[in-house]
């Protein structure tokens, strides 16, 4: 594909739909990059990898916009309210493990794991994990974000590190980890949204800082266009996901992951 703007539009849609669903946005972006021909073009591979990280900024802005009243209330209440301080501090604490591990392994992961076979295997394994968790899940005892303890948020931060493997899914890891720790579906999903704010802001700014010296003005425009597309689509996806999880399990995402992962392995085998 020669048209970078069309590439950005397609990738923005893929990112917006998949970022907050437990099906791995990074995995889907790697696959669509491969299908669009960028993964096999060494001159564009680094651009595509940096772009995949940067457009997450649009998706996280969608969270900030949709939850702006609640986020502002948390910040406003922090000086005088212990619950607000615990929740805000806990989300920042949960960001620490993935920040440290991600910084140490970022280049290695991009060089060795950003490929379709790795994503396909992670999709299948993760889908099986969701089915197991749905079968053995404990009764929900945490029904609001305000009930989360420092220990629970720290443990969710550690679990989030699994998402550094492409195809695992950051939201999937935190949501299903939350379910295992006794959070109900809505609270686990909302926590995955909130903890994504520092995680994805940091990842986006770090990648943009690295890529900035070699980006042309045209490519920078493509980056921002993709970000806007992903933000609009992500906003719709977030609202839909919250409605869905309040009355449904996550099994449908598990089945999708397993079927899609198997099809990808077949496609890789056929391609040789």
C-alpha cells in the first residue's frame, strides 16, 4: 500500500475498535500492518511500528473525554479525600511495573515478537485463558473502583505486564486479572480504562520522542490523522463494551481469539 493516509485510516479504525476489547489492539495492528504490506517493507517497518504505538494516544484521549467529570472529581478530591488519593495513587502504582519492564524490553519485543505467528499463538492461548477464568471465576466482591485496595491495584499492575507480549491484550490482562481478584465485570473493565491513561500516555510519548528526529512533516500529519480516527472509533467502542459486559460474560471474546488465531496460523502456513 502506497497511500499513507489510507493506511492511517484503516489502522485508526483497527486501533479504535480493539484497544479496549480483550482481543489485543497491538496484535491486530501487527496483523493489519502485515496484510497491508508494511511488515515486509524494511523502509516502512519502523514507521508502521511507531505509528501503531502513537495512535493509541487517540484511544486514551477517548477515555479522558468520556470520563472527564469523574477524572476531574478524583483530582479535585485528592487533597482532602482518602479514597480519591488511594484510587489515584493506586492507578499510578499499577503503571510502575509495565513502565519498568516495558522500558527494558521495548526494543527486543519490537524486533522479535512483532510478527503474525507470535500474535496468533498469544491470541489462542489468551482465549483459552479467558474460558478457564470464566469457568472458575470467584464471586464478585468489589463492585466499584472506590473499593479497590492498594494491594489489589498493585497486583493488577503486575498482571498488566503480560500485555507486553503482542497478542495478549493489555485490557484483556487487566480485566481478566481483575475478575480473578474479585472485581465485577464493570469495575474490572473501568479499571482497565483508567490504568491505561498513564500507561498509554507514557508509551506514546516515549515512541514519539524516539521517532521525532526522522519523521517528515507529511508523516507527522499522518500520525495525527490516525490518532483522531482511533479516538473517535474508540469512544464508540468504549460505550458499547461497558453496556455489553454488564449483562454478558467475556466468552465471546475468547471464542473470537481462538478462531482468529487459528485462521492466522493457517494463513501463515499457506503463505509459507
